[in-house]
């Protein structure tokens, strides 16, 4: 009897101890992105890339012995919804850090809540330059994507220096992303002594671009530079097809969106854009990522490869920072991010001290290459850009 | 800088866009005439018609191996029936109660709510992205005296006019149509004369969604289709309905074309950023000076 009771107590004790280990308090990470609407393909790809990384991390034991728990919220690409989401994630869900943002406007509106609460934000996709500059002191905002200064510089260089165009027309949407991007493009072009011959805008949801294109045509434009998102970009391409007036399209990374490629069809072929990641197994790590993504989400072509890759890499960096900080305190995670000791092999690049106290951009201008739409997919415009030693380009320090 | 060809190109583009506004606004006018209510989810009715048409058409083409033009033609009657059913559902769920209880704004809320529900339904069935609608006509623009028009745009204009003519003919020739006209003229008297006004209202909603669904498959090949197709169109068409006059079928068509053309012209000659302004300015002007619309008749209430 006593023996049986002892065994019972031993059994109960061991179960309690092991279940305590399994029922470890999860680390809550917020995830804010548009899962509905015109930006949804980017938001969903980012979410899926993040989920992939979280699954891998949790399978390997989690961070600090605790599993990561994603708290996902749809910000609908709307600034006011983003603000509500931020407040909910901070106050109700009490997340340790948040990953997000596809849309520059949403990021700019929502980030200050995290800054005040001293909770780090990893911006996986949004490229508006102002995002990491919003808070000059004690900045809690970090970024995984190539910002618009880099992209507009690349676009201007490709159009003016490489292809010799002299009369660019800028077509941008009316959101923060489009308008701020247009300003960056103007600055980049001005640095090369070129002034755009036409600058046209349109709203999200507009389908007829006739006026804008005719104005560009009347100004004798020789290239169309774009700062917009998928569906509207497709209508620009289709509009040119309808008018029988075909100009090359060079624009921001959103020209890689599946909603552009599918809806523009033949009219979209040949469009080029800066890309930090092209869905092509150029390294073993990238191949593993692509295969895992395709298997987990049952797709062949990732809807927005950059969103997925940067989301994945952002999660890896955040996990490494929490591990280094040894705690879930926001200020400590921020400090760890700014002084990351371990090299992290991501999909986009290998991260070696990606951030410092004053520099919160993990991507420098030498990392992205130009992608081109060809046969319904995005390939490298110049395959040599991603071959051999060029396959992995690391941040220039 | 002034180029006649560009002007005509803009006008032509504006006419085809304006026709779509006109057809959707025609739907608003149909229900308003008989029941003094309208379906604020009209844009979503258009969207559902477009998506349903897309599915039926691609299924027909895939399973029966039909070429696109034939699949499109075969799909049309199904979409029209779908539209009628959708309209009847909206009326039964949203509007009937509100009319019975003589609620002033109940039908507004109900139709808006139904619109949101339909949009969410569409997002779940067809996804959230926009996608291309296969065109039954060749996608190459045709050149007429230097003006480029898509064959599909010509179809939009002809189809829209044909549909509205058919509805007007229905109203004038068939007995059901006469009942609709009677109810529009005076619902009380029509009821007393033996017209089943409740059925007439259901019929007008069915017709309204039918025109919207038809507009949806007309506009799909030109503008891409997707769950968010309806919202902007529904709102613009509402402005057109007010401008044209909520009790004039011809008025909404003229209003639509007018809006389409001024939009395009403003976008070109003034600035693309101001493209939406003329429509709103016209709306304000009409409401200030002729609230019953350009072609509407002011209702005189004898006190």
C-alpha cells in the first residue's frame, strides 16, 4: 500500500514537472498586416513566412524554453484599423514584440503606440523611408525590407544611367506609400539632373487610367516609373495596351505582386523592379525555404515572395534577439537587436550585426537586385546578379 | 496642346465608364420608383453577378470545352436569373419588413448590411484578390479614325442600352410591367385597383439586381473582377442616380455618361488628382438647385 502510494506520488510529481515544461508560458508576438483587400497577397505571404519560421523555432524547442505564440490581426491596410490593432495587441494581448506592416501609412500611424510602450516593432515589408526615422531618440522600430530611398535610387539608376531614358513619367497612387515614394523618386532623379515630365496619381480601386496615361503621352514620356500596388499597376499596363502605347515599366518592388502579374497578363511582361528575394533556389537555404513554403501552403508560386522571405527572416532575428536578451523585456530585446552577437542565416541574406543603435535598416543598397516579369513569374533581370559569389549579398558596413 | 483626337478618346472612354454607372443607377431607380426604397448593396449585386458569371463561364469553358465567346453567351441567362434571385433575397430579408413597419431608414441599414454580408461571402468563396475576367471579345483595341476602343467597351455600351430598352419595353408591353408602372405612379391606388403591390416590389428588386448582375459581367473583362469590385462603383452610381433623377430611367443614363465624361476630362485637363471632384460638385449643385435630379419630376404633395 505504502509502496503504491509512493509510486503514485512519484508519478504525479513527474507528470506535474513534465507538464509544467510543456505548458510553459508562451511568448506572445503580435502580427499586424492586411489579410483582406488589395494588399492582401503581401499580408498573407508575410504571415505565412512568419508562421513557417515560428513553427521551425518551436519545433527546435522555442526561445528560452518557451514556445512562440503569434497573435495575428488584420489591419485591412487602413490606418485607423492599424491603430486599433496596435492598441489591442499592446494593452489586451500584451505582446512582447510585434511584426508587421505592409503599408507605410498603417505603419506610420500605429508605430507610436509601440514606441510609447517600449515594445519593439520589426517592419517586415513596408518600405516608406520615414518609418525608421519617425522616432529619432531611442527608436524601437526596425526594418527588414529595402526602404524607398534605396529602391528609388535603384529605379532612377536603372532608368537613367543604365537604359538612358530622359523623360520619365511617374505614376503613383494616392496613399502614403505612393506619395512618399514619388517624393523619393523625384529626389533620386534630381540627383541625376532629370526632372519627370509628368506626375500622375490615382486612387486605390481606380480601374481606368486613360487620363493619366494620355497626360504622360502628351508630355512625350519615354518610361513609366511606378509607385503603387498590384491591381492598379495592372490597370496601368492594361491601359497602355488599350491605347496601343507601350512604354517600359520600371517601378518599386510591388511590381512583383501576383495581382499585378496575373491581371496585366501579356501587358505586364518585361516590367522590372528591385527585389531582395526572387523565388529561385540560388542557395541551399533558399531552396529549403521555398520547398517548405510550397509544401506547407500548397502553392507553386509564392504570391509575394519578398513578403514571405522578409517575414521569415524577421522572425529569426527577433527570436535570436530574445534569446540573447535572456528576457522578454522590450528595452532588452531592443538592445539585443542593436548588438546581435550571433550570425543569423536568413533567406534574403546572412545577418551579421544587422542593426546598431543608430541604424535600424537591415538591408543596404547592394543587396537587392532587379527582378523582371517573364512568363508570369519574377526572374532575375540579369541572372549573373544571383550566381556564384553574388548569390548572397551581405550588408555593407 | 489641345488635341481633338485626345478629347474624343477621353469622351469615348468616359462614355463606356459612364454607361456602367448608368446601368447600376438604373437599378437604383427601378426600386425607388415602386417602393421609395433602394438597395444600397447595389454595388455588391454587381460584384456578385460578375463573380458568379466568371465561375459559370470558366466552368462551361472547362467542362464543355467551349470557346470563350460561346461560354460567355451561354452564361448570360444564368447570370440574369442569379441576379433576379439575389434581388428577391435582398427584398425579402431587408426591405419587406421595413416597408411593412413603415420604417423610415430601416431599409437603408438592412440593404447596407446585406451588402457587407454579400461582400464577405464573396471574399470567402472567391478570395480577396482581384483577378482577370476572360474577355469574350478580342482584347486588341480597334482603331476608328485614330481613336482606340476596346471591342468590349462597345459591347458595354450596346449591352447597357439593350438591357435598359428591354426593361422599358417590359414595363410598357407586359401586364407585369404595367403593374410596375401603376405601383410607381401611385402605390395606394394601384393596391386598391387589385395590383399585388408587394409582389411588384419584389419584382422591381429582382429586376434591379438583374441589371446590376448584367452590368457586372459587362464590366468584368474591362476592369478585372474581385470581391471589392462593388464598393466604389455602387457609390458613384448612387451619385449618378441623384444627379439624373431617381424617377427617370433616361435621366440616370444621361447622368452616368455625363459623370463618366467629366471625370475623364477633369483628370486630363486639370489634374489626375482631381478626377473625382466634378462628380461630387455636380451632386452638390443638383441637390442645391434641382433636388429631384436633372430629369426627375418634383413630387407635389397636396396638403
